[in-house]
């Protein structure tokens, strides 16, 4: 599914804004270590960068912002770091939900809920239900999310529907699978930004990124600011998206 891009007029002309930006917020740990701080301080600074980025995305006219805040593989980190990340999510929802709601932001959460603590599940449910009817930026929080797990769970749901007679196997195609993913109803990302210098997808939105443009930033996530965001969008703007077709010139 594609969403239309918007154009923003600014001092330097108009900037085409991708409708959906996904971000792998990497580099928190290295940011902290470089300052002689515990890794937890990097994640805390990462939440500040997240607040800033949500604000900037809204101002620029991005419609969907998806953030990779805890992957299904992050459970393998030291227990203390896992607990820190869980605590940060709790604090983020408790402290920021009212303001996000006031600003018209709609929250969607993707990822497996069943192995999260009950109080976290309740907070995620509350964030989604409170903001369900908002029509501003949609903030998609990927928490306990893995792309392969998302696809596997979608397949399981389709198989269950086939078994119960509500889905005809002949109707199963790419669109059908998309509708069974956690991201159902969310357009595929136009732009994926990964901070922190690594260049890989790390099991994020595997199905949804089939035609997404990737921009890799050297900046550690806690330092990612407005100029870095705009630079990534500028780079996106110069890409020619062909979706498997031909370049505009060659097609003539
Ligand atoms: C990767 O950096 C980042 C994460 C695993 C977590 C991202 C989380 C946040 C930005 C804050 C939490 C936000 C919410 C809403 C809970 P890394 O630690 O792998 O960095 P490194 O590669 O430098 O070690």
C-alpha cells in the first residue's frame, strides 16, 4: 500500500515529504560509552531524541512515523538493560501520552504483546484506545517486534481463518498477507532511516520494506536532530523510485 507524499514549501524551495518514515534508532549505547556513562543513560537520551523527532515529523507533515524501540531479539541483552528499556517505555507512555493526545497524535503498537508484563500491555492498550480517533501523525511503536515473527503470526492467522472457513485459500496473495500483519492499514514505509552507522535491517518490517528507500546516518540516535532528519529526507528526494518498473526516461 502506498500513501501520497506531501510537499512542504520552505525557504529553500519545496521539500517532498515521505508519508511514512521508519527509524531504527541505533547508537544509544555507543553514545553513552563515549561519554563514560552507563548504557542506560544512552537510552534515556534516546527518549529525548524520540520526543524531538515526533515533534519534527509532525511539523514536516510526515503522516506515519514507525520507531523500532524494542526488538524481539533485544531480550538477549543483559537483564538489567532489558529492565531499563521496559521502564523507559512505561515512563514514556505515563509522562507523554496526554501531550501526544493533545497534539492529535494517534498511537499504534506493533509486536507481540503476550509475553510482555500485564501493566505494560495495559499501558499500550490505553495509549491506542485514547488516541484512536486522532487525525494527526500516526506514531507506530514497534515494541517486542520482529519482522519474521510478524510474518509468521500473519500466516498463522490466515491458516486459522482457512480452517474456520472464513478465508478461501485462493484469496491469499500479497495484499491479503499485508492485511494480516500487525501493520494492517498502515502504508508501507517510503523511507527507512538507520542511525549509528550500521547498514542492516535487523529484522525490522521485512515484508513492508520491499520498496522502501534506505538512508544510513552516522549520527548516534541521541544526537539525531532536525538537520539530520531533513538531510535524510533530502537524500530520499533524490532517489528515483521505480517499484520494479523502468526509469521514467527509459520507459518513453
Ligand atoms: C539501539 O541502540 C537502541 C535500542 C535497542 C532501543 C531504542 C530505544 C530508545 C531510543 C528509547 C526507548 C524508547 C521507548 C519508547 C521505550 P543500542 O543500544 O543497540 O546502541 P549501540 O549499538 O550503540 O550499543
